[in-house]
DNA sequence: CGTGCTCACCTTTTT
DNA sequence: GGTGAGCACG
C-alpha cells in the first residue's frame, strides 16, 4: 500500500563531509552537563534546559554527534519542533557543524509537516487520497458552518467558532468521534456535539481534506490500526529528538510514544518553567511524567545560564519559585550582578509609554555609565496585543524606529487566500470550499442565494459543487443574468485549467488574477490597503517561482512556507510575551504589570490556579529574555476598551525578590498613595476614573487631540522657547502594514502658551501654528 | 443583490 | 473605543 521509498535516495554522506565533523570541534566548549546531554545517545533522555542554558546548541550538537559517529544516517533521524522557524534554525545550525550532509535530514520538521508526509504515504488507510488538501482555520470554520446549517443548528446560539474550538481540543487530545468520552459533546447544541463532530469528519473525507488537527489524529489512527506501518517507522527512525517538549499536547505525545516505543532512543528537551501554551492544549504533565513513561530514563539538567546577569536571573528565579508542581531547577550564572531589575509605577498608560520611549532614547544616546544601545537591542514585551498600540503611537511621534511583530501573516491575508482558492479550484474541481470562496470574488453577480442553492443541489446529488453548477447552467433554474455570470465563470475556469499544464505557474497566477477581474477590482478601490494588497499579490507571484510545480507550491504553502520578513534593520521590537519565547535582548521592557492585565483576569477566571501559574511562567519567560537590563512597569490608571480604570500592581511585582529589584513610583501609589480606591480586580467592575474624563468636554478634547497627549494631563510647558513634537490629523498618511496613521509630525519651538494651547514656530517655512496636541521633546 | 446601520465582541497562537 | 458580523432596507 505504501508509496515507493523514494525518500531513501538522500545523498550519501561524503568522506569530506564526515571529515569536517571532527568530534574535537563540535564538542569543544560544552559544559559537563551539555556534553552529557549530547553523548547520552542510547535510551530515553529528558533534558531539562532552563532559560539561556544553551538548549539549541545541545540539540544541534547531539544530532551532529549521532551522525558524525555513524550511529545513523541523516534520514534515520526524526527531529521535531513546533514551528517552522525552529526547524529552519536547527537545520542551519546542524549544517554549520556537519556541512551539506544536513540536507539529508529528511525528517527534521514540525510535528505537522512530518505527520503530513507520513499521511501522504498512507492516506488510503484512513480513507483519504494521497493528494488531500490541508485546510486552514478559515476553511475549517466555514465547513463547520455548513455542517451546522445542514443540520439545522441555530448558528446564533451555537456559533461555528465554538464548535471549531471544541473539535480542536478534542483532536489535541487524540479523540476521534468514536472515542470521544461520554459527555464531552454535551455542552453543544443539546448534546449533539459528538454527532456534529462525526458529520464534520465525514465531510472532510468527502472533500479529501484534513484540518491541522487531523494530520496528527490520522497518524494515530494509522499507527494504531496498522502495526505493520508502525513497524516500518520503528525500523526507519533510529533516533528521535523533540524540542520544546513542555509544549506538546496529548496527541503529539501519543504520536511520539508510539514511534519511540520500540527503540526507546528518544530525547526530549524542554523546560517546565517555560510552558506557556496550556490554553492550546499543551500538557506540562507530559514533561512531568516522562520518567514514568520511559522507565530508566536519564534526566539531565542544564542549569548554568549564559544569558543574563545574576540580578535578572535572581529576580526571575525568585518569581517562578512561587509556582507549585515544578520539576525544579536551580539556575546559576558566573555573570556579574549588573543592574537590578527596575520596577516602576506610573500614573497611566500614556505616562508609561512616555517613560519607555524616553528611556529608549536615553539608552540609544548612551552615557558615561551606560552602554550605548542599538534600537534592535531593545524589546517591549506585552501580555496582549492591545497594549502595543500606545507604544507604537508614541514611537511614531518621537520617530523611534520600531517594529510590531505579529499581525496577520502573509499567507493568511484575504487576497492571498483568494488567489490560492483560484489555484486550488484549477487544480481540483472537488474543492468546494475554494469554489465558495471565490465564485463571487470579485463580484460577478453570483450572490449568496445562488451559492446556497448550488451547494444544496451538490449535496443532494453527492457531487462536487462545480459539477452541480455545470448541470444547473444548462437548466433554467437560475435567473438569466445569474446563469450567464455563472457559465462565464465556469468557462474561465476551464480555460485556466487548460492553460495550467502549458504555462509556468507564476504566469498562470498572473493571468488568473487579471482575467478574473481580481486585480482590476482592487485597482478600482484606490484605498491604501488595496494598494498593499496588490503588492502582496505581486509578492505572491514572485514567491511561486521557487517551486517546480503548482502542486509543490500549494503543499508548501499550507504547512511550511512563511515569508521571512526582513529582520535585519535597527529597530525596537514590540511583541507579545508569547512571541518572545526563544529570543533574547540586552534591554527588555515589561510594561502593564497590573492585576487583571498581567496576570490576565480571564486566564484566572477560566483556569484558576493553573492559569495563574501559566501567567507566572509567562512573566518568567519575559524577565529571562533580558541579558543586561529588565524594566518592569505598571500604571495606576489605564484605559481598557475605552474606559478609564484604576489598576492595582500585579501580584508578580510583589513576588520579585527584593534583593534583585529596585522599585520606585511616580504616582505615590505603589504601597498605597493618593488617587486609589480599593475595588475588585476586574477592570470592568472598576469605578470609572475621575468624572472629568467621561464628560463630553473631555471626549471632544480627546478627539481633537488625536493620538496626542491628554489635554488634562500634559506636561506643563513652563515657558516659551521649549521644543515640542507636534502631531495632528493630516492628509498625508503614514502607513505601517495594513494600518494607516493619519499623522504628521515635526518639531517646533513654543512661542506662546495659553492653557493647553501652544503657538509653535517651525524653522523651515517660518510657519506658525496654534496646536492643542503636543509632546514635549527633551 | 448591495449598502448602511446596530450590536456584541474584546488574551495569548502554531500548524 | 474600535471593529466585524449580521440584519434591515432600498
């Protein structure tokens, strides 16, 4: 049943390659624990690698060691990571040690990409064809919506998103519809959860499609139902290696255990203190019970930290000590104390961003007793993305180069997904989801009712919707205009399909985008976002060129490809704590340490003590990102969802060991000062801040001051001649990604002061202006 | 069928 | 406070 073993043809190692991998080279400079972790190749090994202890180095050296000592060929190693980025990095670093032999590491990749490869070879055994499509979350949700509609489930009371979430969780735990524990689906649509899950799985099979969770789930079904197939992989994979083991979910864990069960040569590397993905199914328990699952396992602790100063390490260690249920590590360093971790209370969110921005400017300028920083040495790590905005705006104002990490990624953007849907439909007429997505994009007069009708006919006859459409256009079931539109669309589709073989696929893509009217529709829009989208499509066409065939491209897109954003430039990075995992910076800002914000109230509400501990690990991850300086801040007042709220400092602030921390407050509030009222920690229960702030006058002033300072809270401009930065709404838009800031800024000197109104003179044109929105420039 | 309005939503994210 | 989804209306 299996496909031919074409993958055994990886290049054999050449003598010159092996010669490069002299043990003396790659083992040099490892400390005793690291070396032990590299050399313990046989039997189960758990490497507990604390933050900054050289984990990646150990991982890559271990693989290189196994190869260099001839224990296995590159294609006999299974090495799994969570992200493509991690996989790429590992491959590069191994290549650095052992040279081109690393090309043969055929089974180094993410859980999903490896599972997808295995599934391609045995798809028939689980009721799929080997050319199955991989659906992303968007497609998945739309399919579930269809199922709900077909089953007459009230989509208002029982949103598709909710069921999608449930199914995801179930799949994360390795539960097929048959194996769903009783009562699991009870909460959804009057006990119909399980039935709907089953129907959804059937639909996927009909569409010859998988969602992300299925990739692993089908692997489990495959291995459990076909011992011969499993045995084949036992034979193949001589050594297993898993990165970020603390983040594995149950399905991944079961998958690993099945694969490792025969040879037991499995090495898992992780840190229970850095487990921050519990909310998406990660089970810290997997790491806690490793020794039970693999009797005789060797546990190696990497505890020497090479990254941070001892004050930073001390602060982080003290904080994480408050968690129960740890495996326990004692990190140490020979690095000097450095600066203590600075904790500061400020008046409000705006003061916080001002403080951070000022300190960044100072750090970049450097001083006698402080090193001169580059912008890229600095990161701002927030709990949630809504906190990013304040910093972004401040940085725009002060012209501090910065980069917001995250946001919709290239291949998740609507226009890219539309383009892919065209390709998918050209490639396979069975792709109903692709049809649905683009049949009326751009608008060609085939509305929702028509599409629904087609879907219904298709379902009744058990045929793909394109086939149904072909039939329908021959009848007079549709209004004449709709029918013409539909048959034109089908005609276009046929033409593109005919060209698909003859044309290089980037050319095909261009042609489809032109002839479908997609680019024309965008050009007509004239908005800056439409411009961006056109550029994205150009980028797409370019990226396609790197692939031999359309099939290869589409396969890659769904699992592996993410366009590397240029990262080399010198700018401050703004990102979430989750995104910061695995990174490090000389100077790290950790704003928003307020009860309810961080730790997140929702996390505590939903998962209680467990959630709180995960939040604490997040705090630990945050602090340990810093090499030299960490600066924590919290605000006494903060706008959350447009409402002013009073805040209490995070409990994490109090858990920091005093010996490693220096605390101060501008508000007199830290420790209980003026302006505070005791109240519940939930921000939406908080009394609104002073009355003046909710008055219409305030609101108007705020609108007028557009992204500028608080009128009531601005720094006092003492006199004339001060230099200020000015912002105001303007027609010249400043664009960052998809977001547009209507903002113009510049520096001017104050010539007159009247309350909050300043008259400012600008050097260049001799221009004078009265403004009510400004920031003082130091 | 397309547009404008109201209303609920509002952590973290990879594949 | 901002936004996207869903509904009523033209």
